[in-house]
C-alpha cells in the first residue's frame, strides 16, 4: 500500500492540538481594516477550531495529522 498524499494547501492552513482538535486561522486581516472596529480585528486575529461538521473532510485531506 503506497503512502497517502497530504493536500498541501490544507497542511498550510490547519494544525492539530494535543487533544485532537483541529486549529485554524480566522480570515479578514488583509486589507480594508480602517473601517472595522478594534474588537472585530482582535477577534479575527485569534485562532479558532474547525467545526465538528467539517472535521471529517479536513481529516481526509490530512491523513497524517
């Protein structure tokens, strides 16, 4: 059985925690930040976890996560 290939784009965007959850970055910190509130920019800068409904798809893309 050959090794399974990892989706490289997914590997750059997701990482695993010690408890097995999948971490992700939030979007929206590239441009047009002047019109956004400080609170929304702070929330966008924090890490989040992948929703349980999407977790199986991410795990298929990252077989060795």
